[in-house]
């Protein structure tokens, strides 16, 4: 997602390069990675809890 944002900004809109754009895209990418990592951890915890409970 951040790569497509940069490409749209620089190629299609012909925006000038800015390190602020690069840093912002990096923060967005980091946020996506952290959220997806946390969601995966919650999913696996719930999955193992279901297997351990008798029933």
C-alpha cells in the first residue's frame, strides 16, 4: 500500500520528492505490519484455546 501511494504521488500526480512522504509511507507500512502481526497472534491464541478446551 505505501509503495502504490508513493508511485501515485510521484508518477501520476508529478509531485516533487520529499523525505517526509517517504517517512510517512514508512510509518504506514510499519503500522500495517504491527497490526497484522497482532491480529495473527490473537487468531492463533484463540485457535489453540479452542483445541485445548474439552467439548
